[in-house]
C-alpha cells in the first residue's frame, strides 16, 4: 500500500479483508431504465450491505488494518461513513466517536448510536465535524478514519468496481454518485485496471458540488454546503486533499450535475418501477439518464445504489408527490405517473 495511490493489488487485498462482513452484493437489471437508456441498465445494490450503505467496505478495510492496542477511532461523517466506522469498530471491540453536523438527518444519527458508537453533533457543516474529530485525535489519541481521503478507504470502496466488472465485463459506462470521491476513485481504479476503455462518470447535485468545482479549478476548492435530497453527497473534499481529488481528476471521464427536482423524480422512478427504497444520493445517475444529461452510451451501463438510510417520513412525502422544503428552497412536488 503506497500513501499516494492504491492499486488493483490493494483492492484485491481489501476484498479478502471484507469477506464475511461486507460481502459481494447483487447487480440486477432494471427493465424500465434499460428502456430509457436504450442499453442494458444495471443497479449495483449496495443498499443491501449490513449498514444499508457501501461505506462499510472502506471503513472496515481501514479499521481492520489498525494495531490491536489502538485506543479508538473517530471520523466526521454525513451519516453513512459514521455507521461504517461504528460497525467496523464494534467488530474489533474498539471505541468509536462519530462527529456529525446538525445537517445530518436524525435517522442517520440514530443508526450510528444503535451500533454502540458515541455521537458528537458539531456545527452546521462537515468542516465543523472534521474539526471536532481532529481535536479528538490530539486530545484522546483516537485514530481518524477519513470518509474518502485514505488509501485503505479508497481500496475498500474499489471492491465495488471489481465486482461490477466481474459480473459484466462488457460494461461501457459506470455512473458513480460523487461527493468526497472515495467511491469514484476506488471504482475507477478497479474498473479501469480491468478494462481501460470503460467510462466512469461522477454525478452529484448542482448545489454544493465540491469535487466537480475542484476538478474544474484544477485544485481543491470550497463550496457552500446546503441541505439537499442527496444529503449523503454533502460536504467538501478538503483543501488539503491528497488522494481522492488527484485520482478523480485523472480517472473520471466526466462529472455531471443534477437538480433537486431531477433527484426527486428519480427517487420516485426507482421506487415505483424497480421497488427499491433508496436515498437521494443513490439516484443521481438515474436522474442524469432521465434528464437526458448523459453522453451517448455505447453499451451496457450500471449505477451504484449506494445506500438506503433515509428518513422514512420524508420518503413517504416524496412518494406521495408532496412539496419538500430544504432550508431556503422548496422542491416542487409531483405525483408519479404517466
Ligand atoms: C458517501 C456516500 C456517497 C459518496 O461517496 P464519496 O466517496 O464521498 O464520493 C454516495 N452515496 C451514499 C449513500 C454515501 O453515503
């Protein structure tokens, strides 16, 4: 493992670490989305992981590598990484302190607590949560596990790309929900090591798209963090980003932005057509397809259903077609149907 760039060998090693805890998930075809895409369209079901999200892979790979006398682990999180770290720490009998901002939905906070981790709510942004996590490293000797800028986390998430290419070696395009870029970096490393011609496209919401803005600028930049239906995609990439930014800048073929209305509609499509309950963060690839924002597709395409840890009251309201208020903006509701 180099500190600069995880390799296919690191991703294969991660798969052995994960075995029995975060196992391979199914990749299933979506008839409705295949019709919309004009190509076979697959869904990689990471919502079926034990914590309801893919982040268990990276967290487990990082926590399992720590020495047994580690006093504990800490992280900042929009919810799912904290759940992954909490689960991994419990596997090892280690203390875990998860720092989250007040923007994180209650369902995600409850999920972390239910795994026996301590929770600190700090400030209004991922940066505030990160500051508390870094204070705990100095004050209590805990080890910080970055949600995305860590070679073992990236290698862990990369096992998803490995499984996707093994299931369908003919994939032409992989649509990856994009936030800090640990998932996109790992998936792109794995997929392109297997087939350099496969296209990997990062997709995120148009409000607070930190990686998209950073790639455009050529260096990590800060963006304002605002509430979104894709709350798991919130937060910056870190001005001192070492790994996920350069890997995404080098390996992503494109980044695409979608609106809150497009996310809202895609959540309805995934539920009513494929009967899958998923977070707003998962459907950004589907939203881009349905909004006609994808480049021409040359063959089978797949996206990753990254997690299912959403507020169910909010989910019911979206499925019923009600308006959703997110801070200063209202997403206009629309009933699903022809
Ligand atoms: C963390 C997360 C993402 C994005 O992963 P990054 O590695 O931060 O880009 C996407 N979807 C869900 C559900 C997540 O929890």
